[in-house]
C-alpha cells in the first residue's frame, strides 16, 4: 500500500456542483487533519468574523463570483460552514500571530521547487515541480479532473478543502501552471491569491494568464510558472500583492520560494533557509548539466535540500512533470521517488 495515496476525483457541471464533489472527496481530511492544525486554529481565532476577511470575500465575489461559488460548493460537500472553508482558502492572505510555534511558522512559509525547461529543436518544453507542504497533508491530497459548464476542461493537484490552482495543473487550452509560495510583506485587502490561481486554470493561453496576474486588486501573491503548449512558450512570473514581473524563459531555470527579480529588490519578504538552500542547489545543478538526466534527477536528489523528507516540518507531497507539445500535454505525477507515475495522462489541446 502506498504511503502517499493521491485520490483521483472527477467532477463536471456548474461551479456549485464541481465544488460539492471536491468538498465531499476531502471532507474527512479537512475535518480530521486541516481544521485541527495550529495554523488553522490561530488564523480562525484572529480572523473569523473580521472586517479584513469580509473585505477579502467582497473582493473575491466582485472579481470572480463563479470561483466563490466553487468554495461554497466545497463547504457544502464537506459539511462545513462557508466562512470556515473560505478562511482556509485565504491562509496565505492573512498574517499569523507572532506567538505561534516555530513549527507552524515554518509550515506557513513552506513552499516548492519548480523547473522551467525550454524546448530544444522539435522537442517539447517542460515544467517540473516538487509540491511541498505540511506533513499532516501527506496522503490527503487529490488529483481533480474537471469538465466545467463554462471554460476549458482542467486538471489540478489540490489540498483538502482548497480551491484548486495553488499547486500544479493544466487545461485543455494547453496552459500549464505550477506555483511557488512566496512570503512577501505587502498583504492588502483584495482578491485572495487562491482565487487568482483558480482563475488561471480557466485562462485560454499564456497572455491571458499574465493579464490576470497583472490585476492591481490582488490581496497577496505567488510565483507562477506558466507554459503554453501551442507555442511552447514558458514564463516565470513573480506576482506579490503589489506588483507583477514577467520573464519569458529561454534557458533552463529554477525557482524556490522567494522573489528573485530586480523589480522587487526593495520589497520586504521572508526568505527561509530552506528556500535559499534549494534555490542555490537547483541553480548549481542546472549549471552542472544535471538536467541531462531528466527533471526527476534534480527533484528527487536527496543529497540536496530540494527533495523534502520532513527535516524542516514539511514533506514533498507529490512531484509533477509536464511535457508541452504543440498539440498536447503529456503529464505524470509521482507520489515519491520509489512510487513513480502513480498518475499520468495526455491532454489534447483544443
């Protein structure tokens, strides 16, 4: 039996119906794992019923009411009230109290490592990603495949009770997205970053996705790795709450969990030792030609900090590799170095 089962869930229909299926599939893990974590409990104590949380909800409903409807469906399927699930989906937009434990601070700042690999000749471009998260979430996450009434079909890895779009995923328009957490200090009332990540799963191309990230009413942000199958274009987009910087990618590069672009040199952010060490290791390995052995050779290398085994209160929950061809995306998901290709498939571009 796998130590890290990843459940495959299919949903279709309107936003409420989709959310309900996702909520029902993650109800037990949300109740027994997520809502018992210190992170959730301290966020709830500080922010439930607050004007700030209401401002985030108002901004989300104004900008993307359909995706708020999906959160309403998740809450109904999980048999939780809406505010509980919405607050969990705003975890990155809300400041933690200063007196939380070091372990919870570490988990809140945890992140992932992504690789962007441009096409060579007629070959595919590729995006690969380690999804790192709290140890409590190991074995609780879902791979969801969705055929919505509105917008392109899409698939995504997601956490219990969370709106998909904050980890890694793809859609039938040929767009791939992987996410790296960042911890900038420019939080502001606005559209939650979880909603923004979900919106990109509905984008019909890279340019449309970038326009979403250029919105000036975002509450906070992520680093987004974006790929477009039809053109094999890749882009690295740093999008904290107060700005957006885009770099098209023409040579292999990696990104961990802090801002790298000069545009944000003056922006205060939390850079964890883990993020700094993983960025340095990945840059070094790329320079040494490690990618010649494949993306997994880097992402699974346990002689570096890139693959997380729990030593810093977080684990690599899944690893994904997307190969972008003009007419299709070939994808695979690994549960662990010794549990490869637990999920895989081909999404045709329409």
